[in-house]
C-alpha cells in the first residue's frame, strides 16, 4: 500500500462542479448582503458573482461545457416563463384594449428604432432585423423574480407582467421570421422561409395546449400536495423543453403559452408558491449565476458607442410608447414612467435567442452578436435594480416598516 | 369647535354608504388600487359619490338622498356598474363582505390624505387593522330631539341589523366563529359603543362641548358609536352593519331600518328608558357571535328568544309601515335572509365547498360585481 492509494494526489485535481458549488454558496451570501446593506435585489449578486468569477471576469471558474448549463437554464427559464404566463390574465386585454395597444406600440417602436440605429451603423438589413427582434423582449426572468422578491402588487406590476409576456411572444415569433429571412439570404427557398414560422407557431401552440390540459388534470388531483406537485411540474417542464427542442419548436414560446393557456382556461384563481417551491427557487438562482458565467463583455471593446446607443434608444422607445398611451389606458404619469422604465431589462430570453442565432450563423456570433451580448449583460445587471426602483416609485412595494 | 346646528331633513329619507374591498385578480388578496379606481371612476358620470377610505385597498360608495327601496336599489346598481366597469378596466375585482378573509393588516397602505395620515398616527396599527368594510345607513329626521329619540329607540334593534348584514366570519385566514368579526375591530377604538343617554339636543350639545374641552374629540367623526347623529345631514347614522355581499341586500337592510324607524316615529312616542340599555351589550354580542341564532333578551319583558324570532315578530309589526314606504320587496328579501341565512352562512358554505379562501373571495367578488 502506498500513500497514493488513500491520499489524494497533489496538486488536487478537482472537478469543475466543486467550483460551481462554491460559487452557489458565495453568490447566495453576496445576494443576502446586497439586500441587507444596500437594499439591492438579490439576483444582482447572483449575476455579478457569476460574471466576476467566470470566464468573463477573473476566470476563477473554468469554462463549463455549454450543454451542462443549458439544461439548468432551460429548466429554470421554463419555470419562470410558465410562472409568468400563469400570473397573466389575458381577459384583461378585452376589458382594456389600450393595454394591448400599448404593448403593440412599444414593441413596434422598439423594433424600428433599433433597426434604424443599426442601419445607420451600416449593418446589413437582415442582421439588423434579427437584433431588433431580440431587443423587443423584456426579461421575464428578471421581472418575475424581482416582482416576487419585492412583493409588489398594483397596476404597474400587473401591466409589467402582462406586457413582458406579450413582448416575449412577439420577440420569439419575429426572431424566427427574421432568422428565416437570413436563411433566405444565404440561399434557402422562399417556401421554407414561410413555412418554418408557421410550423413554429402552430406546433408550439399545440404543445402548449397539451401541456396546459395535462397541468390542470394533475393539479386537480395533486394540487393539495404542494411538494409532490412541484416535482411533477418540473418533470413536465423539462419534458416540454426537451420535446420542443427536439421538434425544433421554441421552448420559450411553449412554456409561456402553456402558462397563459392554463390561466385562461381556469375557473378559479390559483396561487402557487414562488417558482413552484424551493426546488424551483434553487434552479432560478443557478440560472442567474449561469447567466453571469456566460456573460461576455468583449463587444464593449470594439463597439462601446453602439452598445450605449442601443440601450438608450431601446429604453426611450419603450418609455415613450407607454407614456403616449398612459392616459387612455388608465394610469397616471408617475405610474407610466415606472412601467416604461421597468420594461427595460434584458436577460435569459434575449441571451438564448442570441446564442441560438450565433450557433446557426457564426459570423453573427463574432460580429454584431458580441455587441448585443454586452448590451444584455449591462441590462441584466442593471435590470433588477431598475425594476425594483420603478415598482417602489410607483408605490407598489410594501411600505417600509417603521 | 362646537357642534354644528342640526339641519332638518325630510323624515325617513334614506342614504346608504358602502365600504368595498379592492382585490387583485390573481390571488384575490387586497390590492392598493383605490387611487387608480377613483381616477377612472371620476371620468364617468354617476349618481351619488365614490370616495377614498382609510387604506388604499378600499373605496366607499355613497347614494344620494333616497325615499324608498326602488330608487335606492336602482342607484346602488348604477354605482355598482360604474365601480365594476372601472375594476374590469384595471384588472381589479370589487367585493362586499365585512372583512377580507386572509389579508395581512401590516401590508395595507394608508390613503394619501391629511385626515387619514392623522388617524394613522393617532391610532397606530389600529388604523391599518381598520381595513374592515361596513355599511352605514342614514335616516332623515325632522329635528334634533326627534333624532336623539330615534337613535335611542333604534338601539333595541341593533342586534337585528348586525345579524341580517353579518358577513365577516373569516379574519387573517381563520374562521373566528363570529358571524360579524368586523365589529370586534371597531370595539378596540376608544370612543366606540353606544352614545350617552341624552335625550335633548341641548343636553347633547353640552356633552359634546365638555368632550371637546377635554381635548378628547374634535368633531363628531371622532365618535365611533354604533348609531350617531349626523347634524350636518339632519340624520342619524346606523353604523353596525357589515357591507353585505350584494347591493340588493344592502338596500333591503337599509329599508328594514327605515321601516323600523317609521314604526318608532309613529307608534313609539314614549321616551326611551336608560334601563333599556342594560341588555344592550349582551344582545349585541350575541348578534356578532351567533348571528340570527343569537339569543335576544327583550329589554322590557326580559323574555328570551332567538334574534331570528325577534326579527320575524318585528316584520309582522312593521308590515303596514313597510307597505306605506313601498318596501314590500325589501321585506321579502329580509325574509329570504331569515330563511336562507345571512352573508356569513353563504361564506361558510362556500368555504366548505371550495376549501380555499382565495376561491371564496373570487366568488364573493363575482357575486358583488354581478358577472
């Protein structure tokens, strides 16, 4: 028997998962410190720690294979998207069509100002359109997480959730259309450029509908057993995500639509624990760390001006659209300011759309994609703070204990 | 500040104030949407008045001065329509009922107006715990002495009004066992209970002046009595009722009070006795705790019967007056409550069926909004 049979070899070769585990601990502690001493949202800490320790920062954590992360991110985002959908009352749009109008206006305006800006920077038309569609989406992850954490309620909160769900749907659909155009440009037939989005929307809707029905059935029988129910739900979300990818549909669209359909069909209101239980909450924390790890600020070096202008025109587009229709849709100036600003965050949905585009078109990943990534990183870090401040300014967070 | 002179008003005219709950459509918890609702409602012409209340999750609707059930219920229905439409536009549900079954008082926000901030500072957490919802009924009186006579004579029937309107069994997530748990919150205020036994307006003015000199009160608003005079309207105001689950029941109970008042004004001219109040708190407690099943002790004969039986007897005694006031339909609704139960029975039955207070609240809102 030698030393080496029972003692570890020096230097230690630890699996990367160990650093991840440590990152989780540090990130959660930093998140708590942010809340306690700076009154900042916890997720800022999660993302920042991921960013600082990851390849984008001090590179203390080795690069992990994307596939390992992807499941965590997909599952957590799936939970958040389904959660968002199930908090949104689509019937409200019928009672107050001005909200639908505001949503369409802010999305169209965002698309065109970003598109225009990119053309002005001499970007090819199709590429500009792809980026502009991604810019439409507000981050559902940041919005849902911040609303949950700040226990906000009221007009701005309700509208923020609804408009976020809607602009994510537009973003995913029009992104696929734009990508189809990109394919058309690189030589595929026109027919495929038309059929692909149709397949995407129809297929996603069908899968979402099946998910919604199954969810209701299972909830009917298992709803009282919160823990059991959340496990079944995670299984379903994972299944739907993987199924959607396998069928080349959009997991984002499927889960968001599933949430909306479940809420729409339901006779009674249901409240679920945040992220459907503590297991879901852990996944959500991991997802924000992963987003930080995946963060890439290299685009800033070459196109800082573009990134800055992108952020600014996008924010102005969203804010001015909300302000323009505020009076008709029944909110005051202060609330409209808050809502417009709270629509600014970008995160997971934009990140996944960018990564997917980059995977298909490597030129995009090394070009404009980099600038877009920097834009997402900045709005991901600032997003939770902005949303929290906006909801506070609108008077929708609980009053401070005195 | 001395007491306002008593403005004469048309005898037996009625006015109703209802405090309503504003609820979020996802979890049916209280939502601080009063400013949004009031801004929206102000855009539409409507009868009566819609006003803010202590916390931002409640609003109050007031009718104009009405003479009989038909006009009253019609006006309440149009107020309900305006409020419900604004609610649908803003994704806010509106409900009756005396308490919210699972709201947490510390999460309520005080409405931004000087009077409410003053009360909040004075009463501390009581102000936020005052997130309870009542129906106030005004009865017009020809003069101040008549008003005091009516106020003291009506006290005998306070248990009737409590039991008929009771719709607040649930507080902070639990069944309190009370038919009207809302009144327990009112009792914690220092100047709650019954008005002092003073039968002349001169005497009442002296009492009020003495109270203001002590610095305890500034205006009539500081008295949280079960029934109090409202000199500027020329009315007495019955304040013991929970907000019922529908405007129709609210109108019926208001008209029951109106008919009882007519009976008192026409048939019971003899002065009230202070000893009538000996059974007052006992009877009132029985009504709060057990509703229509509560024990009622007759202040004159000391006989015991259930509050339901006493109301049944009263309905027979006032039928001619109700006829005169064209309140036949209102009395029919009161009879329905005696047979089918009050709001509290509806809430308990619904909870037994749904097992979830959020669902109860959703159905309660659907009932009030009429959708």
